[in-house]
C-alpha cells in the first residue's frame, strides 16, 4: 500500500534506519545482562535452599556439620 500512488517510489525506500538498529541492539544487550543476572540469583537461591535442607536433615538425624566431615 503506497500512499503516494504507484508513481511514488520514495515511500518504499523509507526504512527503520540506523537509530532503530541501535535501539534494538541496546535492548538485546540489556536482555543478555538481565538473563545473566537472573541465572546467578536463581543459582544462589537454589544453593541456599539446598544448604538449609541439608542442615535441617542433619538436625533431624542428630548430627552436626563437624561430625559429618572427617578432620584432616
């Protein structure tokens, strides 16, 4: 659909341009760092939860961390 009619070829030459490319690139970089940060936070939460579960299991079993690990 060409608003200038079939003889207007300038309308078909207009594109998003360099500014749109830069904006898209900046958003892609921001998304990369956001996902990277989220993965780090999720790993930390999973590690803390695992440590709490192990501590709770040790308390229920009546052992402590020092008793489970041999001394060198």
